C-alpha cells in the first residue's frame, strides 16, 4: 500500500515535470531530489511529444554530458528538431552547440583561439565601465527592476562590444534577436520567427563582410583572420550562438546571485567584508542556482543503457544540471549556499562538462565578478523591494532550459525615495 502511494506520488511528479507545471518551475529542487532518489533516469512525455529521458544524478550527468552516444548534431534527427523547436533547421543553428566531432572540434578550436584568456581579461576595463554606467542609472531611479535595468543590458552590451557591433546598429539587431528568442518555442509565431532569423542572418553576414574589409583588433577580426578559418556561413552561425548562449545565461545568473545573497544577509556580509571571496562565491552560486537548469538537447544516436534504464535510439536526453549540482552523493549539504565552499569550480556542472563545456565561462565569470563586486561595494543597503514578488518571479513554461527570474524589483538605496522605473530599451527586453 505504502509502495503504491509512493509510486503514484512519483508518477504525478513526473507528469508535473513533463508538462512544466508552475509549482515545479517555481522551486524544482524537491522534485529533483525525489527523482535522483527514485527515478534517476526518468522517462518524460513533454508537450512536444518526443520521448525524453531526464538524468538527475551527478555521476550520470557528468558521464552523459560527454557521452558520444548522445549526439548534438540535430541534422541527424530533423523530425525531433522540428517537434521541439517548432522551426526548420536554420543555418543559424548550424554551429558548435549543435554539432559533433570532428566538425565540432574544428569550429570550437577556432572559436577558442579568438576567445583567448588575454582577450577576456582585456575586457575587464570595458565591462567595469558598462557596469558602472548601468548602475549609475539605477541609482538615479532608485526603485528598479534589476533584471531589465541591469542584468539583461550588461551581457548584451558586452557581447556587442566583443563582436564590434556599433552603438547605432545595436537597437535593431537586438530587436530582431529578441523576436527570435521569444518566439522560438511558440508554434503560433512561426512566421515572425522565420522573418527575424532571415533578417539576422543577413545582418550578421554584412557584419562579417565589413570586418573582412576593415579588420581591426576585435574578436570578430581574429575569427575572420584565423588560419584554419571558418567560412562566412559558419562565422554567422558562430556569432549567433555566442549571442544566444551568452546573454540570458549571464543575465539570469546575475539575478539568481543577487536574489539568493539578499536572502542570506550573513553570506552577503561575508562578501562585503572579504571581496576576494567573490570569484569563489560566483562558482558556488552557479552550483547552487545555475541559470542553465537542464543541458541543451541531445538525442540517442544509438540505444544506451544507464542504471538499468534503456534509452532507445532516437529518444531525447536532457541532463538536469540543477539536480546534479545538488546531489548529496557529490556535495556536502548541497541545499546550503556557502560562499566559502572550496574546490567547487572544477566539480560543479553549471558550465557543463566535456566536449561542449561552456566556451564563454571565463567571460561569464568575469562579468559576474564585476557585477556582484560593484553592486556590493557601491550599494551597501541594496534591498529587495518586494520579497514575495521576487520569490514568485521564477520563469515558468514547459521548457526548463533556463532557471532565472522574470523580474527582480529592488531598492538601490532604501530611504532615499524615487520611484520611477528605468526606461525599457531593446537590451532590457531581449
Ligand atoms: C553564467 C553564464 C553561463 C552559464 C551558466 C553557461 C552555461 C553553459 C552550459 C551548461 C553549457 C553546456 C550546454 C550543454 O552541454 O548542453 C554551455 C555551452 C556554451 N556556452 Fe555557456 N554559459 C554561460 C555564459 C556564456 C557566455 C557569456 C558565452 C559566450 C559569450 C557562452 C557560450 C557558450 C557556447 C558557445 C557553448 C557551446 C560550447 C560547445 O558546444 O562546444 N556561455 N554554457
């Protein structure tokens, strides 16, 4: 009897996870804990209809992230791609994130070359300037939604700088980019989606051509000049994936970090008193509440068995990074946020693992370190404007790719007054 009740509770939970039920999206961790325990390679039937297996234990997740049986090249599974993305396989998706070796190896090598540690560190000054300018506007308005006023515009501006996109060209590019990211999983917006994808392809193609004609010391110039260079189509798709992979991830991570720190005054105080702990805190928060909740899709190119569960050829495989990062078999007291936790950078899976490990991790770390550093230093009394609203603002929806906040209302300097919102721009909405 007890066993039957347990099974039916598990079934209900799996069904809730499959359809993206709001209570699960608001706080997925108890459901993940149960799945890790009772059904670590769990079969889901999501609304897109493709049989999907969700992996929740740390060891399995780490193995699966670099398991060559799980392919990322969706050209080998176009029907699945159409079902999940509601889109044709666009040339923009023909990039490093959707490819397998040896093509992946070649694309990644070239991108890595241009993404050198020297280039990333060289951006420190500009990232600091952009951060300070955005925070100065927040200070002026005092009551702001930190997501739209700061967390989103910062990585967008950094990406535009990285690619050498002129200020004047940014609003239109960001507008179209926003259309794509907002309509990707929405079948009713197919026409809009295709028009925006075509526009971006054309516009990024022009950017590549302009950079070929007038190279400088920019990141894109390095890419264009690379010896085992990419062709124009590959360059456009690479710019697209960097935008796609580098903006919401970083924006949501900033929001997650601020919310969790504001809710833990003792951890916040520790960081204020010892700012050298901030880089470690960034890693711990990526572990504790990373902005990439589940990996991007992989599909089983051949039948694979994990912990006795057979994943049939063609099924989708998703790795629940958020679940793996709180596996008590791997991390002590995993549900506690401890900014002094040691040795975390090399173990957590928040930036993935293996072949597709996040290419932008050094840049993301730098942005997070500067963003948190400046916020803590310059706004010692920063406070949540409405703790209840923030706690309920987690992203909803059936696709648990991102874990982040829709909004984060804060008061920069409590007691000072001022209640206008910072004006919404294309960068705030992407
Ligand atoms: C806090 C911010 C970020 C987080 C949490 C994050 C997380 C991840 C994760 C988990 C993956 C692996 C996905 C998988 O295997 O399915 C990944 C891949 C990737 N990320 Fe990030 N990312 C962040 C920021 C960035 C930034 C700033 C960029 C670039 C500007 C970037 C570019 C990429 C690219 C290109 C890949 C694909 C690499 C490949 O396929 O070889 N990411 N990221």
